[in-house]
C-alpha cells in the first residue's frame, strides 16, 4: 500500500515488469477510491511494467515521455497492490519482497527516493472507528481536499453540524453528544445496507451476495450517474471494502456471506460448516476468509483468517471438496480445516477467487450456504 499527494505537482508511480515467479495486481486511485487504472498483467501495462504519471486538475506543465498520464481529481491518492505468488513459502515471500522494492513513487523531475516500510508483525490500526471522533476526521478530510461540484449538497449538510471548509472544528457539548449517538447508528445502517439491502443475491435461494452494488462497473466505481450521485450505495460499499479495481472480474472476483440460511447474522460464539465444492474454476487460487462484521477487517488477534486452495495441510474429501469449520474452538480432528472466530463478535465471509474463469463470474458455478453445526 502506498499514498501520495499531487497538491504540489505530478507524481510518478513506477510498476516493474512481472517476473517468472511474481506478478502484481492492483489499482491506482484517488482519495474517493475512484480508480484511475489497474496495473500489472490485467492492467494497463499488461505485466510489462510501466510508469504512470498522475497530474493535478488543470495541470499544463511537462509530462514524462513513455508514461501513461492520468488527471487525479483529488489531492491525495493511493494504491493497494497485491503480489501474486505460487504460495506463501519463505522463498516465494522473499521474491515478493524483492519485487515490491522495485516499485517507485516520486515527484516528477526528482530522483526516486521511495521509502519501504515493512509492517510484518506490527500492529497497524487502519480501521476507522465510528464513534464521535469520526467527525473530527471528516473535518480534516474536508480541509485537505478540493470541493467538487458533487460534494456541494453534502457540504451543506456538514455545515449544519459544524464542519465547514476553512473554519476550525469547535463542536459544542450538544453537538458532541449528537455525534456520539449518530456514529454507531450510521455504522449499523451501513452494515444492514451492504449485507442485506444493496447487494443482489448471487445464487437463487442462497445467502451469498455480490461484493458490490449495481452500478459499480457501469460507473467505474464512482457511482456518478448522468442525473445523480448514488452516495448511499457508495457509502455502504466503502464500509465493507478499502479498494476498487477498474476492471472488476478480470483478476479477482469476491462473494459475500454474512447470514445463515434463515437470516441470522453469523455469530462468532456459534459453530458453522461450509463445504467448498470441488473443481473451483480459477486460474490461480480460491480462498475463504473471515472478517469482523463491524470493522470489515480481519478478526483482531485471531489467526488464521483464511483457508485457500494453495494450503497443503488442508484436508480434502474424496470428491475434492473441502469442509471448512468456523467457531470459537476447532472440532476435534479438524484443526487444519478450521477458522477461529471471536465468541463476542459477529463476522462475515468473503469467497475470493483469483484468476476467475467465466463460470465464477456468471454464477454457473455455485457455492453452498453455510450451516450451523451446534
């Protein structure tokens, strides 16, 4: 993951060519998570590597010969990049690290001096906390970014609760009390909207749903339609995910499951079983991953969080299917096929497909619903 700003001028992002052992997939985005382009084998450079030049609105200065050029609508931008390797062996991880250290981000006209910060094994809080403090963070964002035309109505609403561009944030005690009540309610609203309202169910009669609401592909994740901006869909979506892809379904495809067949939230204090069918149609690998329902991040201090088709110790059934168990304690003899949960928190699953074949994207390959086993 990397961040930059074009407030003071253009930024160059250099993506190295794929190697025999390491490829990359990811997306260059602005602060609204609007994708400018994908990178890597299924991106603009087709795995050959390239320089991507990001310029601010209204820029008319020199460009970079041979670079792909994009106008970034916000000051801040970022990229989430995933190295693709054959498996998580120490040798492959070392090759991925070497590859990542060839990625460079620097201001146009300057020598690359990219810093590489290894966060492995370190606690990094990256989940927004939706309590009264989120309003101070919103104020900071408003100060950092230009106000686009589509923001004007929302700026009017923010003004009514004490958040104005160019003015200090000085909420009254009454406003603080309102913030403290409103933020958790907003979070529960987004959780309900994302998992139960906006996402169409992917298989008839089952609780698996699409990762993104309708309009994602059509608007390239901006949710800017000809006659309106769908802030509700976009807001609920970004409760759940932290990145976009410009061409969703080309390199990855995800499905969401947050409920039992009878409509109960998945409860970390209960025990469940999911049977992953055999012969999953992917070019790379599939994974089932657990997430905290409230933070939409990995379960804190609980490992492992994922079982995937590259894991050698995961037991398979005779037909090639895989039984995956969820709960606070592993069923006896099933430890290698178990994903632990927090007994005090709700959770959800993502089925993640890397290098998905058409049967995944069009729904002709179906997943099973989860089942209670206690």
